[in-house]
C-alpha cells in the first residue's frame, strides 16, 4: 500500500471515531456527600453523533473548584485549579512522550486531560469509571496487593518526574512549599488542632488508662509546629534525593483496574492539587500512613518500602537518569526522619478520611476558628477507630512528645 492510499485510509478511520455533533448532555454528582471538600465533582454523559453517523455515549468528569468561603479564598489565591491543570496538561503530557520515546507500553498513571476553563475554575477529564477503573472504599484502605501496586506506581511517577527535571521540564522553584508542614496557619488549624482534639477525646472517653497519654498530647504550639516544619526541610548536606511530589497521595485519590479474578492490575492517580518539590518520602509517608490499612502497614512496612524503592530505581534506569541514584539505605533513613510526620498524619487525618461519617469535618469552620471548631469528635470515639489508632498513638507519645513538652 503506497503512502497516499494509507494516508486516506487513516484519515477516514480517524474521522469515523471523531465526534461530529452533540445531541444531549446530562450531569449528575460523581461522588456522594463527604467524599470531597475542595471541589464539586460531576459525571457528564454526552450523547453524540460520530463521524460515521453512529450514535454513541461519551462520559467525562467535570471538576469545579469551590471558590466560596475561607477555603475557597485559599483555592483562588493559590490558583489550585490552574496548578492542577498544568500538571495534567503539561507534565503528564511530557511523561507520555517520555514513555513513547522509550517504548514503555505500560498504562499511564493518570487519566486523560480534556480542558481547563480558568474563568470557572473548572477542569474536564476522562471518566476512568467508563474504562473499568474504580476506587477502594475509603473506609477500608488498601490491602497488601493494592498497596504494593500503588507504591510501585508512585515510584515510577517519581522516577519520571526526576527525568523531566533533568531535562528542564520541571523546575523545583515553580512549586510552593507543602502547606500542611510549612504554613503556620495550616498547621495550627489542622495538625495541631487535631492533636488537641484527640487529647480531649482520649481523656474523656477512652478510660482512665489513657489519661496520661492524653496529658502528654497537650503540647505547646510552637515546638510542635517547628518539629512539623522541620519535616519539610530537604537535607541538602546529606544529598537527600528530591522530586516533584503528588502532594495528596492516598487511597481515595487513585483508581484501580482488575483482572477476571478481581486482582488489581493497574492504577491511576487523581487530584494533583497540591504538588510540591521535596523528598519523595513525603508522598510515600502520606500514602503508607493514610492510604494503607494500619495492620498491613505495620506488618509489611519494609516490603512496601522496598517495592517503592525498586520501582523508583528501575524507572530511573529505564529512562536514562544521568545522576547518582539514592540507595535504599538513604530512602530508609529519610523515611525514619519523617516518622513523626507519618504518626501525626495518622493520628489526625486518618480518622477523618476513613471514618464511617460523611460529616467528619467542616473545613470552613476549621479554617475560620484556627481549628477550635469544625472537627467531629465522634469519629475518635468509634470502637473500631480507637483500636486502629492505639498502637501508633502510643508510639507517637512515647517517641516524640517528651521533647515537645
């Protein structure tokens, strides 16, 4: 077949599958109440006519940022929608080109970006559910198979980000510090407020044996905040490895595809609203402590970390990283350095994101009152939640609270 004939054939093929016109559009909520606090998520179903005349349905996700109230003001000031759209439209596109260049046939670790409307703070995305992907219920968290797959994917994502940084596509100076461990107001209204709430609840409802623990949790703000802020400082004197982080990498921000035996075989990451440049161990800590089932994390910590590391190094090798790679010992040391961060995240955020309640937190009230109001204390009283928290809460208090009192 000569070139001219092949060109006509391929153009006709492409035309057949293109959308010629839209017949109807329907939008419904894509998530139940309590599953997202920063945006309204709609599933948009479009009835279309294709280039070959056939009628079909196309499904998309429309994500509109909440721009009202105190939390909305933060979203507007920090251009959260614009930051996320750039990650998806620029960084992910370059990652796709990188995979094509090196003939990597794996599934991309992100959904397809369709459009960004700055005026409405609105992003249109591929609907992964239409491609057979689904979320693990946030109340359950990731089992070992899901956790290994997610951590290997995160290692690959970080590896590709480092390659793009090496090529000048990603600049560390373009991204703001991670607010949860750098911004004093955010620390006060989130992490510190959560620790104080937990202290009050354990003292009042967990029984006399927990009174001493509750007392030790009542630390002063300044030393607590400085300890948390120190977690975000890259140890350049130790040549600590650093990359572009996802920033909110936990089980609800990823979707999985399964084989015929219901085993997870592919994963895609969602919600790139909080990217920041730092040690990749911040993402790893966030995922292991907030996305993985506590019993799975405690029993398989080294296995999970090794899978992350193997994937990171394999990716750096695969795509021709030209600098020195971190050792497993170096990554392990950084994870040890961030242990306080992981335990605080677990104590404060894990109950909020994994409880059965859909009203665990009122973000607006939390921000407006510096954390004095807005957190539902009932989530810390659930028997099942108490049992999940206790081992790590004891570790947090025994290892770190004496130096903060």
